[in-house]
């Protein structure tokens, strides 16, 4: 494994600063993460599907949740990741009735090729329209696919996490055509250079370690093709995405994207909803999975009850009937009241966890994603 310059917050206790005391639940967090990974690998199989004439171009995917859903949520990974970087979303969302599919791209060298390949994959899976969650490069590819199919839309909505709309920000346009010649070690160093350094909390450190493992698993050809897509001269034409429902998800702490890049995304999609996390680093879907999953469900909520819902609808005929209906009704109401109180407690305590000392900020962020406006207090933080 590569060595890093980051330090886990709390690793070296400082007597006069409580922020640097070792978190009591670090080992528990790591144990829980390992447990979820093992559970994910043992319960959800990896599938490979070939849709091109070249049998080497195989899409790898995890498909979880009810197959009756015809407009699922599809996850596109970053350049350094594979489909299983979204294991926390796959497990959590499929458990509550969502159909979620996480994909790995085959080796494609142009955006046109990957868009055509993904369109063939949707045809193979018999999916007319889909929702797409794209992280970094995955978000850029998702935008280009929506642009590619704008005349016959295949994208119902987009969630763009720490993403961008113009590859010129990486200043590697001239070098991109030569990536296929470069050794894997050089390409991996390019990617690692964008990872966080310095003081980070244990969850962010764990997410970086996980992505480094994923990066090490990529072959030179796969990594070179992804970096070529990431850096070749291209930009999104936002006017072709006017009909697409978009949520922009980003973090307030350090990540690979500058504030200028984030502002450019806001300008390109002025009507997009914004979901902000006070912290989370480059990979908030790993380091802040609870909050990210909440934002995803809020984004998809408007589609429930329609043919574009990513969630299986409960049929009233499937509800078990019992003889004493009055007693069942009363007990059910009591259970519902208990569940409501638990839900409110969870919403109040778990979601604002990213704020550390200011619980109002992330509550405003949840309002922001619903009301399509960003609260001033969240902006100032």
C-alpha cells in the first residue's frame, strides 16, 4: 500500500486541544466498515455483461434491490474507484426498497464510445430511463451521457458528487493522448496527488485507504483509459440538460476540486438543488455515507408513486390481514408513533453529525436540497 502524508485526527493526543483526543469509537467504526464490506461481497454478486463487438469490453456491475423497478439508480465511480466503492449505498438503499446498480466501465478511450456503450447496456438491461449518481469522473460521464441522449432522453435525474463539467481544470489536455504509453506507477502517482494530505478524521482516512486499495487493483490499461477520459479536451453543454433534474453534492472541507470549479458547476446549473456536507473529503459516499444516503433519498422522493420511481411501491394487497382489525389498527398506530419518534431522533442526531459543533448547518443543507435554495448560514460556513 502507498504511504500517505495525512494523519488521522486524534492519533497523537494533544493535552490542550480536545479536538485531537483519540475518538473512542474509531475501532468500532473500522470493525463496522469491515463487516459491511464482507456482508456486501457475500450477498451481492458481481456480474459481467458484454454489449460491444469486442468481447474484452465487459461492463461489471452490482445489481441489488427489486427487479420490478424499471428506473433504478445507477452509480458511476471516480477514476480511482471500482463499482464496490458504493457498497454502503447499495446495502442501505436496497434494504429499504430501492433498486441500485453500481457499474465499472470497460476500457473506452473516448467519451462518445463510453456513452454509446452505456446506452447499449441500458438496452440490454431493458431500462428506458435511469437516475445516475456520479462521483468525480463518474459525474462528468453522467453529464456527457445525458447530453449524448438529449434528443431521446435516457436520464431522468442526476446526482453529481464532487464533480466537474470541464476537463480543462486538470491542465493535462496536451498530455492526455499519451497516457496509454505511461507506466501504471506513474499514472497512480498522478491520481494519488489529488488525495487529501494533513489532518483528517478517521472516517476520511479510512475512505482514502479504501480508494488506494481500489486504485492498486486497476490495470495500466484501465487506469490510462479513465485518465484519458478525465483529461482529454471536453466540456458539458448545459443547455442540453435543461430537462434533467439535477442535484449537486459537494463538501466544504478540502477535496480535489477548487471553489472555482464548484462555482462553475453552480453557474452551469442554476436551477439545480444543492446538497452540502460540512466535511467528507473526496469520497463522502464512504466517509459520510449516512448523510449521503439521506440526500439521495430526498432527491428521489419526488418520483415515488410514478413510473420513474427507483423504489418498489408497496401493494396494498400484500399487507397481511388479521382477524382483530381494531386491535391491529390501534397497535399499528402505536408502533407508527414509536417509529416516528425514532425517525425524528435519527434525523436530528445523525444527519448533522458532519457539522461537529454547529447542528444548524446541515439541517439547512437538508432544507436546501428540498427547497432548491442555499441557506446563507451554510454559505458563510
